[in-house]
C-alpha cells in the first residue's frame, strides 16, 4: 500500500456549508489542500467525497493518516 504525503502535521480549519459537496485529498499532493485537485491520478489514492450535513467549522486532516477520512482524529501526534 502506498503511503500518503504528509501535507502538514496539524489540522486545518475549514468553513463547510450545509448541502455542499467536498472532495478531501487523501494522497497529500494536492495544491488545494485539504481538498483534491486531481494530483492522485496514477496512484492508488482516491479522494473522499462527502456532503456537509450542517454549516460549521471542521478541522480537516492534513497528515492524511486519520482513521476518519477528511476529519482530524489526532493521528498527526503520532507521526
């Protein structure tokens, strides 16, 4: 299994809007972090696509090792 590129070792706060669809970068190579720009093409990675259920500030994973794809779960503290 390929290992993702660590974009940062801390989460990034993002304002999500209810009903909008987002694609979280799982490979770590996107220039539009934490969102996908297609940089994963040709790799084993695919973005995690989700629709925000509510408008809120979400702390999104930048280390790409979260067990809750898209959202920070503190995995960066162990890297």
